[in-house]
């Protein structure tokens, strides 16, 4: 059945009975007349219309005021029945005027024309009559309805929750019990197959002239669709409440027509309040808004209301109850009516506190050192670009200070990493107090720190003076004792300084320059500072170029061996020393003094030394087949980096096996500095078991103990050229050379003098009974092929 709140006048039949029928709206205004009533009251029903005043309206079936007026129209009876809307309020009335004798018939006919169901009960609750709509809605004919008491019928009513309705709650029984009309009562009626129809009911008492209740009229219409819609609405509202309760977002809604404002519980909870604790209107959240955010929000709202945007998304800050501001992402949209006017603005606020904290942590991890809390290398490099731009714009000179702690690795290895970390934290804290708030302090890693000083002066001279003051301050504060657990340690820094802002130099280049200057500070004795000089860069560039050439030369085989012969006092060839040379493609033959240090610092010396060892052993194997050279020994220099390799012994033995060289003719020359390394003696003893010889090179120039000569398995001792150069009777150098030769003889070692360049030196050392001599007096270092041509043939 279709529900309709706006029920107009029904179409009345043309063949009307003598009774007059008329239709009224809810305000008792006349909507229509039957033909018979038009004849009696006039074509327009003026007399009846005049009688229908608003003050005559009543919920009773026969308004007294109306009946009194109509009594003068020679109308003996009146029936007035309301037409109920699904909401319970009358939407109109149907009136019947007729003869007393035919009132019942006329009334029944009227009821049958009504769209709503009507059931008339007697004073005992028994049904007297019902209309066709009631038959249809109740699913029973009038014959089966008449004479039945409602609560005892087969169609027992249900409550709103679906449970059977107690008899005393039936609308008819309520009216019979109280005499008061019941309106808008909802009752369910069970259908077949488990279905339920819902009715909205109104019940009215009918009294006689004495005021006694004689009948109860119950009107009802099907509101199942409305009931289902209400139920769906309740479910939707419940789902919305659950969503809002579980949502992390706060909801707000402004009705621009009524001025009403809604803020969800989460909106208040987000700011530390409970719902209802603070009065709420459309200006409420503006009172919570951070002052700096008001202009941006106002601009968005003006664009929304002005029609230039339909939605917005903006980050705002709202004041929390405890005083801090909560960051939120506010999203809003506007709704318009059919005329395009804005009528509603709604949206959500998302709490960004956790996201902001996560972003802060991620940013801190990415841009700050976790140990000291200082900005890291990445942060520094990004800031240096901004610093350079400011310096250029202001035409002011700044400086980068590169700080490296002296001997930190040794302290870290000795005291442990925990102590090292604690020291770095203390260093960072002291540096913080040594610089201005505007200066940029960062930890690059390890024990390296950088300070960027801005606005030091208008000239290089002014900036250098100020930078030096800061550097001296850092030197002073860092070398004060540091308390590490139960002990105090002292550590010093080396500081390199490079200026920027005077020329267009990239800041990463300035950082490299400061690093170079720092290494020069270390080379100058540590615990000092040095400014970068362009000459330093030239040396670095040359060193870098040479390192590249070294690597290429190693792969291309550009390191030919030269051999300098060694002779006995009587001029017999007894050995030779292999000396490394570099055949540079552009520079020609390069001596070891120019590249050995670089090869050692870059680690290339290991590969170069291994190749030299192989070439020397191959030469020995070849000489072993030559009668003149088969008995001479060949010395090969070994660097400390080669010797400390864990597989050094295996490498040497492998080369001997590959080349077939006799181990007893191979002499490995070591310097005194190597002897301080761990397990050197074990490696020497292992090789001695295979016949390999060892000689101590440059004796007297290092800091080794003389006990080394007794402990280590040396076979020969070489007098350094620094003592040979001035070796003569009565000189200090001569005395030292004499002592070295005597010491070697005492220990049973072969003594070799190197760097012998004149007869005087040779004569003095021969008198001291040196075993062998080498130097320009006898022959320079010769390419191997020339050496063999000269000495492989027996003298005539």
C-alpha cells in the first residue's frame, strides 16, 4: 500500500445517496462537496465554508462547533472522520450529513471511500464495523472481523521490537481504559511466511450526549516502508557512530542555513576535552586555531563559499588543553543547493602527531649522527650550499674547520669502543660550546668533525684571523683531560682550515681543501692547525695523478728490475741487490725515492713487491744454470705491508716453486721498523727452514733494540750509506761504521757496506773487514740484461 502524507479530496460517486458528503483539509478548509450537498448549501457551499473556522478544529469525530453551526441547515446528523498520515497527524477529514434513519448506512459507505483502514469498536472492545481498507490491511473480511475482540483475534499485534504486544497496550484498550485518544502508535501485524506489516494507528473515543464512551474508532495505515526506512536509517546511524568511534579522524559539520555546528567526540578528544565540555558553534575551532594558521584557513573558506573551489586540504595546528598545539590535516568540502548556494561545509581532521614524530625521527636518522646528536655528513653537505649562497650574497668570507683527533684509533683499540664513544660524545659537547649558534657543527664519521664559520670578515685576512681564534679555542678545550669512567685521558686535535666566499669554489672542494690542510697539521706534529695553501692542492693533484699512473704501470708491467752488484774485498762478484725502477711512458725511468712512499700509502706496494719477488726468483733460476753466476746471492727488499700479509710465507714459497729458484740464494732484506710487527720472527723462522736468507737493511738508522740481532735469524747486516759517506778514521760516522762491522762479526753475520763511492770509503771499510761492498765505485744498478752481459761471462 502506498503511503501518502498529502491526501487530497477523494473522487465521490455521481449517483449519491441523499446524504451529503464533504472533504476538509487538516485546517478544516473545504476541499469538495457532493452534488446533494451543493443543492442544499449552494453551488459553492458558502454556508458550510463559513462555518469551518480554525477554532472549530478538533480530533473528535464530530466537532461540536461545526455540528452546532450545521444544525441550522436542517441537517439532523453529522459524521466527521479524520484521514491519518503515516506520521500520525490528520491530513484531512471526510464529513457525512444524512438522515438519522440512514446514518449507519451512510457512515459505512463513507468509511469504504477512505484510503486508511478504519475499525470501529464498541464499548466492550468488540469490533462493530470496518472499512474495505481495513479488510485489505488486516487480510480478513468484514464478516470475520465483526464481533471479534481485538486482543483475542488471530492477528495478535507485535511491539516495535517484534515481541507479542500485551492486550493492555492495544490502542483500543488504552482508549477504553483512559478515555483519551491515542495517536501515532506503531504496531506490527504478522503475515504469512514470517513477514510482518507495520501500521501507524490512531484511536479516538466516541461519546454520547451524556459524555459516556460508546465507541472507539481506530484508524491505521501501512507504514512498513517507513518502518524499514527508519530501521535502515538507525542501522546507518549506528554504523556511522561505530565508524566515528573507531576512526582516528575527527568529523565536523556546519549548516550554513541554521548556523548549527557538529563536532564529533574524536574532535574534542584530540584536543584533550570531552564532548559537551566546551560550548560549540561554527566559530569554535577558530578559537583553537594557531594564530599563524588563521589567514590560510580563512582564504580557503572564502574560496569555498565563493564558489572558486569545492574542497580543501590544509595542515593546521589546534590548541590542546595542556597548551601545546596538535598538528592536523584538515580536509573539507562544500555542499550547494539547487540554486548553487553553499548550504553546508563538512570535513575531517586527521591527527598528524604520530606522523610528524615519525617524520622527525626519520629525518633525524637521515641527517643526524646517532652517537653525538650532531648533524651528519649528509646534513652538512646540504647546508654548505646554503652557507655559500649567503656568503656570496653578503660578500662576506667564511671558513671550514676540519678537525681530526690525534691517535684516536690507538685509544679506541686500547680502552675499547665504549670508551671511544664516550670520548666522542664529550668532544662533540665541548665543540658545541666553542662555536656560535649560527655556526654549523657536524660529525663526518669516526673521529672527524667539521665546523662551518660564516661572516668572519670582508677580506681573507680578517676571516683568517677570526678562524684562527676559533681553532685555537678548540685546541684548548679539546686537550683538557676527558673523564672516561674511572680514568682521565688527554687527546689532541689536528685542525685544517680553508676559507670560502672570496672565489667561486664549490663547497665540496672547500671541504677537501680543509681535509688536506688537516693532514698537513698532522704532518707538522699534531695538536696544531694549518691553513690550506694552493701549493698543497698542487701536490695532492700530482700525487693523485701518480697513483693512477702507478696502477696502470702495474698492469702494464712497467716496473723492470735493476741489479747492483756486490763485491768482496778482492773484487770478486759475490751477490747483487735487486732494485725497483719505474719505466714511466712520459717521464722515462723513475727512481724508487719518487714512488715507493706513494705505493706503500696506497697499498700498491704489495702487488708491486710480489711481482718484483717473482722476477727476481726467475732471474735466480736462470743464473743457477750459468757457471759464473750460479753461486751468487740475490737480495730483494720486502716492505712491511708485504710481510704482515697472513699468507706471506706461502707466497714466497709458491714463487720459489713456480720459478725453480734455489732458496739458499734468495736473501730478503728487511728494515728495522718491520721487526716491531707481530709474528715477524715466526715467518722468518718458517722461511729459514726452507733455506731462505735474511739481511737487516739500513742498520743503525732505526730505533730497534740490539737484542733483535740475537733473536731474529739474520744472515747479513748492511751498513747504511749515511755512515759510509763520511766513513774515515777519526770521524763519528767512521766510529759508528766500525762498531757496526765489529758487532756483525761478533754475531757471526756477513757485513755488507752499501753506498761506497770512493777509494777512501772503500779503504776504511776494508780495514774494518767488511765482507762485501756495493756502490758507484764498483758499478751502478744495471738493467738485468746488461748485468748478465757484463758478469755472466768468466773473466779472461
